[in-house]
């Protein structure tokens, strides 16, 4: 059995009941095979893949809080500190009822390679809770965040582990978490990113994942001899990533015709009006269905089906495993030629294989959505400098990082004779830096 297959089997055996984690590891290891086979002795001797697939530390804790009825609620809290070879752990916190250890391990594992691709000194981590902020009052969210941070603050710090937002964790939650961290530790430091602008946040952080997705998409289009202007784009999701991907795509002349949430999707052949979406999602914290109530040209459909809308480009920006083989086939049949993932692992393995086997240009999330964490890295830099850069300055750096990621991914794919295979390119380029650092640091 090859080293890669041995390690994958070990991961499955030792992490029972964690299908998302297995899926993420398998996708990465499969494409690393061409690298590992060439250097098998070196990596095997150092137990490199066994170490890479085992988190350095997982913290799991109880989060008790009191709801508006005076009832005691208990949630699960976690932080997976996966790999610190190239920098302090870095990665978001997800608050969503689906959160469990498998999902956080898959996200933390992906984050190692994603953060490496940004070129910034950030290790990989992820955390969160099965708490659902949806429908909770601001006071309940604050009570939860304070309790969550009361435990988490013992394990994080500006030079140790720097969490940020993810699904269910935005500016409001980061504010409450930061306040509690400062209150307990006495430290006013860049321990979280995605902070408000009045207390150390960075301009562009809100837009960064979505904007970065479009910046790398532009590079993909360029390499294919195409441009974004005039293309019809379908985006799933309607959170932060989807909204700002749509905004930048529109600024560059594309037509965005659909958005979705976990209940259904809206199709607006005239082009989505983002001011209305922002009001629904960012101000009222409402559902995407309300868009169709407000706009005559739009139509709402409950349930799945967003991938049956004809388009040129698809940007899955919702959550994991929401685009399957059948969806991929429908996209192909309707003329889609390019897919870039704004979310983490939104396409199933079968779907990504189908894209690649059928000539659809595909950029995996760990490269395509790295603009968010990259700008978090820029927020850390500004915090360390005690300075704030202008919007244009941060945006230019973000653009440069996304261009650089595309170049690295493309180069790795070419070096290993799989041109255009951006899945392999991203995994290889991300892995090389981490592996180098791990080998240099000895067995730890
Ligand atoms: N949650 C985002 C991600 O998946 C951002 C993480 C961060 O900024 O640390 O990359």
C-alpha cells in the first residue's frame, strides 16, 4: 500500500464517525500522491502525513448561558488547533446547529493549506459551536458569546491563535467576543480578526472573501482567454461571501441572476439588486425569500434547484456539500464553463471530479476563498503596527495576494504535469510550504 493510502486508512480508522473530515483528507491526499511518491522516504521517515492529519490540539468545552425566558441553555464549544508550522493558528469560528467535531476538523484541515497559499505566516485552526444565532435576541447572542469566550480566552492570543468569523459569526459576534476577551485578560491585542473599524478592524475585511473570489476568478478567466464582463453568474448563499462576490462581479460588468439560503433561492433574470439584498440580510437579518416580495422581476423557489438556472459561471458560496453530481451535470448541460468555490468544500467529491473530467474550469475553496483569511492576516499586520491602512491600500494587497495564489496554483499544476488541475495545484502549493516548515522543525 502506498504511504498516502496507508495514512488515509489510518485517518478513517482513528476518526470514526467523521465523514466530512475523511472527505477533506482524502481529496488532499489523493492529489498529493504525485508529490509524496517522489519523496516517499523523506516524508515517511518523518511521519509527516500522520502528523499533518492529526490536530495538534482540540479544545472542547461546555457553553452555559441564560436565554430571554430565564432558562439555562447549554451548547458545545470547540477550537481545533490543527497546525502551527508556519504561524499562530488562524481560522474562523462557526456558530451553526450543524457544527460538530468532524466539520471543524475538516475546516481546520483545509485552513492549513488555505492559509499557506496566502503567503502569510498563519497556521491552521477552526472553532465554533452548535449554537444557532438565528432568531436570538442581541442579548442572548451577547450572553452566549461572553460565555464562549470565558473558556476560549485561556487558549488563544495574538501570537497563539487568532479566531475570526465564519457562518453565524459576523461583526456583532466578534465585537461581543473581543469585549469579553479584553475584560478577562486585560489585553488589548489583535486576538480576533473581523473586528469593528473603531477597535482595530481592517477596511475591506467585510468584503474580502467575496472580492477575493472575484479577483481570482478574473485570473482564471484571463488564463482561459475570457473576461468577466457580460457573463451570467449564479451564486449560492446570501451571506457575507455571496453578497460581496456579487457586488464585485457586478462592478466588473457581470450579471448575477440568483442567490439562495437554506430554505430556497431567488432568480432575477434582470440581475440581482444588491441594495435590497443587503437591507434584507445585513439590516433586517431576514430570509432571501423577501427579495422576491420586494422585486417584481424576481421569483422565489423553495428547496433545492438553484443549479438548474442557466449560467456561464457558478460561485457556490453557501456551505459544505451543497452541490452534488446531479447539480454538476445540470450546470454543464446549461452551459456553465467555470466554477470557483466561495464556501469551504461546497461541492461533493463526485461533483468536483465531474467538473474536471468535463472541461469545466474549477477552483477549489482553499484557493478561491482565501481572500477572507488573507485580509485577516492584513488586519493582524495593522494591529501589530498599530496603524490602519486605507481601503485602497488593503484592496490592492488583497488583489496582489489573489493573483499570487492563482500563479502558485497554476505553477504547481504545471510543475507536476497536471496543467489546469487547480485542485492538485492548490493542494500541492499549500502543502509544500507547510511540509518544509514541519521537516525543518523536527518531530513536534
Ligand atoms: N472563516 C474564514 C475562512 O474560512 C475566515 C477565517 C479568518 O479570517 O481567520 O477562511
